[in-house]
């Protein structure tokens, strides 16, 4: 009982240098902690074990036997009957703990003897029968439980199994099968000294959680499935709490010694006039959002709010109003978008929305756009005017984060996230505010604490609540749960190869729509044809449509490898109707807003995820016209997997983005949906965001309270929390590194 989590795997009995290397190469495991955090994927219920010696004839029938393979016999037999195919038989002699022997037989599986050499301890499940006084099992299910050469004893293995029916199944490789890992992990746990808990005992009591020690052991050797779940819960709690504490801790760190700005909504000013000049009335949901944000803007601490809403719910209006509140207080505001197309789109939307108020007129609002394709001269001018405070509003991409971009007085930041900005980028833009001349002057005289801008984050696609609370755990959440009135529902159809003839009807429909003044998007997965991926490309489809199908129509194309000026021109021609058909990659996925667009055709729809399809579909139905989405699927992938088809049918059947996002999360799991690495957050091995909403909410609350009471975790009672956070983040979050040294 002397092993510690920090020890290298070689400290585990039986692990030498060669095995240690394989553990590392196969799974990246280096320490005892890595090993015991190699959690089972699932558990297999071994069922009741049969004891041959005691069983007698009653043992015939379905049974599970455990024994050691003694020897193999392989032979070729000619089956009786007409079919003259030879059969290859592999027969193993197996001895169970009582010493009784039985045989197991496999047909045409020549690899079996090599895979299960003599000395292998196996569990065989199948039908037990007696022939000529001998027990045998034909083609049983086999689980490897160990090998004599690895020091496993049959009796010990049977003992373990006898009172523990659940066998953990580990992520494994050919080189290191699950049984081998199980044995290693068991050996490690046997020697492991009691693990100290990093959570205060009071928390465990209050929330009914297992101790860390019990959970680490229990997850590998549960007595029952409910026990396994208890253990998982505790360990998942740790994963989620780490994330929540990390987010809140970092926020507290960033805000330490700073103050918020008073950007409260004024009864006269740009923001007010903007609302009054709108051609429509805000929805009730938009009103609620404005009220909530207004309170944040007025509060003495910086706003951190996440604005969520389905595609088309009108987030832009809320964003623009928020930006204007800063301008009303004589400050600047920035809107950051994930792509250039989207930044340009936002810039144009803002120009249009603000036109009635007077924008870029001698005495009006000053609005600028800064992206990586802004010319050097323009850029120099814009930067100078940002610094001098002449620019009120700036829209941009990552270019806003570059060095040299400095604000005179940044009051509000709105970030439109497409799951693309990591946490650290969010931080960087906030920090811009403390680099401005005002902040520096304040610091220089040591009189004032620098102030941080109010931040509003928007997500382009809806995120399930549990995921939002995890990834944006440090933000308050507002949801726009209502679409503006008069929206036409988008009718979505799925077309598979069996109905390929519908393509022609669709082409006629395209002509009718265009004749009515509408626009049509055609989205393809690839830019150009590829040998590796047999999917439709923008270039090929554009050629086909413009020369063969619609030679009489202007067909534009758009993809990410075009020069910015060309992209801009293509979008302009489409928007104006000069080119009513646009063939594009998913660059149009986010935010692009052309109210005349009424038809979205997606080629090879199986290559897109649920949320992505929903987002793409949201590009139509933005005006008063009846709108349609057509998903072509299965034309380049055949056959379609059942799950893929279900996914596409779900998109066709539901127009609720939140509903679809939940399904997406359930189908794809957290890891894929959000590279947690990209977000800068530690891995989730056991937490299942989709199902663990309760744990998410609980850990978020605990983290909030803890950090509010002890922002730097300096209370001696929180020393173990602090140590655990530093360990888990490995300095990965900049702020943590700073805390460690400072
Ligand atoms: P999203 O939430 O997808 O960003 P937008 O802000 O782009 O949605 O709004 C979608 C469309 O709905 C825009 O054309 C916008 O002008 C319009 N819109 C927004 N709010 C309202 C409203 N309250 N009433 C009518 N139309 C609205
Ligand atoms: Mg939008």
C-alpha cells in the first residue's frame, strides 16, 4: 500500500520498462494516476459462473465457464454432404478451477490459437453440451481475463469474478487488450495508498458524493451498475467542478483590482434613438434581453453575458443596442466576428441599421471595419482614429486582437462566436481595454484602478443548456426564445438517390423562384473535386449549373480560398439579384442575411452535422417569403448509415435549433462537438454533458459561491482546491500561471 498517484507506472508490480513504453505509446499513460484514470468504457455482466465439477448433467445449456487454455489442436475436416468446402477446426483443451476439463471449438478461425496461447485464462459463454462423456462448447463468446505468464492465477481470477460479476472493459489495443489493462489497473489499485480527497469533507456530505478514494477504486471494480454510476458521478463531478472553478477563478483574477464601467442605458441617446427608428417592434424576448443587459451595463462590475438564440431570433438588434450604450457614454464599442465574410456582413448590417441615425456623416456615428484584408493605409488611419477616440464603433475579425490595435476608451465588446474563439481570445480582447491611454494614465498616476469593458458573447448556433453552462460557466445566460412575428417556417425535404428524378422538378422550381425575384443557395462540401473525398465541389457544381442547367441565369460562386475582394463582389452580386444563384461552401453558414433568399439546396448533406445544417438552413426564410430547404443525401456516400439518416430526418422534421442541438450533443458526445482542447479547458473523461445537467448546474453554483467568498482561493481551507486546479490546468490557462507565480 505504498503506491502514490504521482509515481511512474514502473512502480506498479510487474511493469517494466518495455511495458511502460507500450502503455505510453498506446494510451499516453505515464503515471499511476494516468493508469487509474484509464476508465472502463463499459462493464460486462459475466453472469453466473458454472462449476463443472459440481454441476453434473444439469450444467448442459447456456453457461459461462472460466478456465485456462492448456493446448490447441487444429485440423481440416471435410464436411459431410454436398458442399465440398473444407472446414478448419481449432479446438482448445481448457481446464477449470476444479480441475475438470472441457473443449472449446472454433470453425474457420485459424487465428484463434495464436491469439489465445496456452496459459491464457478465458471466460467462455455459450451452450455447454456433453458428448461421449466430455464437456464441450462450440464457438463460445470469449473474454481474455489474463495469462499465467503475466502472473495471473486461475483461482484468483475466478475468485475475483465470483463475487464481482461486472467485468470492466477498457479502451484497448491489440497490443494491450482490455484484460491486460484490467490486471495492471487492479495491481495498481491493490498497492495504491489511500488517495487524499481534494474536496472538503463537508461538500461530500452535503452533496452525497463518494470519497475520491472510493470512487477511483469503485469505478474499476464496481459491485453493481448503480455503484459504478455512483463512482462515475463523483469523478465527473470533479471534472465539471474543475472547469467551473477554473472559469470563475480566472474571471476573478482578471477583474482583480479593476472596476466596471457605467454604461447604463440612457433615456436619450443613440441607443434609444436606434430602437425608436426600427421599422419593427422588438419581440418580447428581445425586450427581456435588453432589460437584462441594461442592468448589467449599469452595474459596477463588468458584464459577462451570453446571448443565445436560434437562427433568426434577432440577436443582432440586441447586439447593436448594447454597442450604442457605450457610445452614449462617450466610449467606444467593438464587435468581433469569427470570419471575414461575417465581419463584413455585420459591418453592412450595422451601416444599414444605423443609417437612419446618421452614420459616418460629419457629426454622426463613426463606424469602421478592420479585417486582415484592410489595406495597410486604411489600417493605419483606422488605428490612429481608434486611439484618438474618433471611431465610435468598430467591427472586425481576429485582426482586432493584434498588437497595435489600441482603443482610447473601450466600453463594450460584443463577440459573435462560432465556437471558434477560444477562451483565451475572449480574454485578450478584454485586456485591450486596460492597454488604452486612459487606463495607462490611470495606472501611471496610481490613482484609479483600470476598468474593464462590458462583454456580451453571442453564439451563432444554439447550444444546449448544459453545454452552455459548462463552456460559458462564468457567463450569465440570456436566451432569445422567440422568433420575430410573420416568419415563414422553412419546409425541409430530404431527397435520396431513389428519388433522383426530383432533381429536375427542383430545377424548374429554382427558375420559378428566381423569376419571382428570389435567391437560391447551393451548398457543397468541397471547394474542388478531390480523389480522396468523393463529394460535390463548388467549382464543379458551379460549372455544371452555369453551363448545363441554368445557362440563362447568372450563377455566382463563393468559397474560402477566394480573394476577399472577389468574395465581396460575389456576395454583392447575389445580394442585389444580379446573380440569383450562389454556389458556395459553408462560408455562408453564419449570419449571412439576404432576405430575398428563399431556397437552400444542400448537396451531400450527410457530410454536415445537425447544427451545421440548421445553421445553413437559417440563411433562408429571413424575409416574408415562403422558404424551402432541400437536403440531397446518399449520392456520394453509399449506403448511408442508419444514424446518419436519422440525423438528416431529424433536421427535416424539426425547426427548433435548441432541440436539434440537444440531439446533436447526444449523438456526437461532448468531445467532438467542442474540442475542449481548443477552448483551453481540461478534458472530460467521464462527465457526459448531455446527461449530466444536474451535475453541471451543481458544480457551477458551488464554484460561484466559493470564488465569490475567496476570489484567489487563499483561504487555507481551500488549499487543496487550489493545488488541484493548478495541477489540472497545468498552467494551460494564462491566468492560472500568473496566479501561481503572483
Ligand atoms: P440572428 O439571431 O440569426 O442573428 P438576426 O439578428 O440576423 O438574427 O435577425 C434576423 C432577421 O430578423 C433580420 O433580417 C432582422 O432585421 C429581423 N428582425 C430582428 N428582430 C425583429 C423583430 N423584432 N421584428 C421583425 N423582424 C426582426
Ligand atoms: Mg445574425
